[in-house]
């Protein structure tokens, strides 16, 4: 399977990630995470986003066993809308270029595999297919799908250093969640490298891994 924007294979590419709440221990900011890992973010500085999730009517052709996620993300007053199907198995066999993205004017699609590190060292894999387009929800989602803001607006700060990414999320109720992630292949060796070079240091600093994804955290208004 190919990413239509890069042409790279997605059958074995993955993003390894771990999330935690600083209120329960561990580094409290993205900058503290990079300092702990002894890496520096890109010279361009952090990216700042306002993020909001929406409920929506599920299309009749949606794949079974997948959850619909609809997100609007704003950076520097420029909104981008993303539609995502997310599930515990690979997306049904279908060419990426031919799937029916519900967004009007969508110009890029991709398949992703997320490998989350949970408490006790266990992992959870999640698969998704998404499409994105520049523009607000109001102009790129068909009105028949009845998009409605869930009401859990969040602020996200992202720092990047090579294949490493750190996101600091301020959720509803001023809850703060951090995520550290690293790109790689879905292999035992790459997972071991993420655990040893990244997760181990953060765990030793007192972090307690969360078992919920960013979208799960961002759509719970409490």
C-alpha cells in the first residue's frame, strides 16, 4: 500500500508513541522531554495548533469495525480538516487513490499504523485511513453528514527533532497530556529501540503511560 503524497510503502511503517499525564509524574513540558532525551528541536521553533473534534453522521459506505473521527486543526489562523477511519485492524483492501473520502476537495490521503506503549510494557496497534483538506469544517464537510462540534477544544504545541516528535496537549478542564512518538518500521528491533532510547528515560523520570489515544482524550469533555 502506498502513501499518495510520498509514494512510500505503508505495510510496515509505524509511529511508536507513549502518552502520559504530568499530574501523575514524568516530564511536564515538551521542552523538558527533549532535554531529558538530549536532543534539540528544529530551529524553526514549536508549532502551535488549536484542535477541535466533531461528531458526524457515519456514511453508508464506511468500513465495518472502524470509528469515524472528524477533526479541525488551526495553525496560524489557517484551518485544516481531517476525516479519519480508525480501527484495530488494517483498512479493507482498497486502493488508496480510489477510496471515497467524504471531504469536499480533499487533496491528500494516507494510511497509518500507530503502536502505543502502555503500562507494563504492553503495546496496542491501531490502524487508520485519513484524508485532509485546507479549510474549515463548515466549508468542506457535506451538510448531509451533520457535523457538530463536540465542545472539547484543545491547544497543542509540537516540537520535532528528526524522527522524534513531542506534543503537549492542553485539553478541556485544563488537563495536560504529553505524547512522545518516533517514526520507524513495525519490527521488534524498532520497537525495542523506542523502548530503550525514548520510553525508558521518560519512565525513569516518573511518567505513567496512559492507555487512551489522543483522539479518545480529545473527545472526552471532562
